[in-house]
C-alpha cells in the first residue's frame, strides 16, 4: 500500500475551548491524506515522469477522474494499479 494508516476521523476534529463547539482541524492535508492526486503527485510517488503518467492515464492503465478540465487519480486507484504490477510480474 502507498500510504501509512490514517488517523481516525475523530482525530481530525477538535473542540473549541471557548464555545464548546466541535470544529474541523485547520491543518493542511499532507500527500498521504489526499484522496485525489494530480499527475505530478502520481509521478513523484511512482518515480515516473509526468509525461509517462499522462500516457498511462490516457491509455486507461491508471484509472482517473476528470473534474472540469483537470484530471485526478484516486489514491485507491493508484494503489490498485501498483498491486496489479505485482500480479503481472
């Protein structure tokens, strides 16, 4: 698997001391927590060039989704792609 175990959802919420209200943790997501990855992020994780990642995306070797004009890869689809490499070897 590409990511370390995620913190449980309750760890991402904190209680405000003044109001007692529960509010989301404002810390930015790190790469291990992102659900959708850019081609550049996929390239970095796989050690491939951005161009090679786009070739794999257009050939539908790596499943992707389109949001407006942007293409993104679900983390789970990237993990499935990596696991399929072991099966083909």
